[in-house]
């Protein structure tokens, strides 16, 4: 075994956690020690596929791993993450970080007290198209963001804001860099008893304004971020892995014209890039790209949008 090999585990190997296990098993310098799931057959199936141990209780990871992904239902994030952190394990908690701000605060407190790392799984930041776009963003003035997905029984324990829109709230806070100062929002529960469609208008302290729409009952998958900044319009499609840039330039005789180009996009699976970044933080003891404070900040904005939707329904 390599001396710098990072031993990891995965708690929750449903649809998403299974991919965590797959990618950890393929990462250089990483050993997938075991997976945990309340369904013993599922745990065993994933463990057999990736050559590791299988357990049904997260406490089985005690003393066996340096780091772990937490991909259980959101309401269980706090309990699992706190237990691991207090046992000296660095954790990557899938988004949303927690069900409430109090739970997020408890996770962050456990990390501080134990000296461990917390990273939150906002995978869209690691999409190669978004990475390319972020490199050229300068003082954005307006965002138009659409995230539409087909209906699935997964994640119906939370509303569409925490399920889908939270990805784009993270991108907004990350790319703009300031705080949200006002929120207006509307939403509808269509197929479930929780919000399935939501629209929010967010004004940032920088003066930037964002219009965000999320739906989990669409017939097509759409993930588009359109951004306007000084003399530049950027259109990012993270499904197609494409970023178009339109710039106002001075042409012949001083006449303005629009120049279009496409940004170069590197290869890579977003979740794989994210997990590699987490492992690097664990190995180097450096701050993760999306730490617990950032995860809490995104959750706070998502909950404010939910409150705005509730207020609109009472009018």
C-alpha cells in the first residue's frame, strides 16, 4: 500500500452514492475500504463490484477510514456527518448540506472541534464547462439560469429548491462573490406534496440580479447559465459542455461589432473532478473548494427562497 494512500468509505450507495464508490475505486492514491447502506443487499452488491467491504451501520467505518462521502437522505446528514467527524474522519456531505441551518451549524461545529474537513457536494462547480466559464467571469451584472429535469422518485423527500435550484444558488454565490440582499419567489407543488417548480429573483449586494427557474417535471433536461457582464455575454450549457462568449469589440472605423467564440472545454466527469479535489484537500490538509461555511451559505439562501414562496402563497 502506498504511504500516501487515502482510505475512504461511502455512506449511502443509492443512485448517487454508487457513483461515489465507482469513482473512488478508480482514483489513483485512494483505497475504497467499504460502503455502508441500510439495504444490506445493495451494500453487498456495490462492495462486490468495487472490491471492498460492506456494512449496514456507519459506525463500522470508525477507525478504518480517513475520509468518507455521506450520500444518505438529507434528514440523516447531520447524524452521520457528526459521528464521522467526531471520530476523526473528513467528510464530503452531498448537497444540500443539511435539512436546516441548525443541522448545518452542528456539522460545522463538529468539524471545528475535531479539526476535520467538511466539503459539500455542489458538483456543478466541477463541470468542465462551468470551470471554463468561471475563468472569464468578471463582475457579473445579470444571470438567467434554468435547471429543468424529468420527474423521478428520487429526492422527493425535499422540495425542488433544495433538490435542483440549490446547484444554481451555489453557482450564483460563487461567481458573483457577494451576499443576497433581497429575494422574490414563486412555486408550485404539482406532482408531489412539495414544491416541484420554482422561480426566484435574487438581488445581490454587488448590484447583480439573478433570475432562476427550476423544475423537476420537465420533458427535457436543461442546465443553462446565461450571464451578462461588461461588454460580454456568456452562455453555458453544462449538458452539452459548451460555453459561448459574445463580446462587444470595436471594428473598422471605430464601429462596434459583436465577436463570438467558444471557450475550450477540458474532459472530465464532474463528480470525479469533485472527489479528486476532496481527496487532495484530505491529503494536503487544505481548505476544500466548497467548504462547510459555503455549504451553509447556500442552504441559507435556499431556505430564504422557500420562505418567499410560502409568503407569496399567503397573499
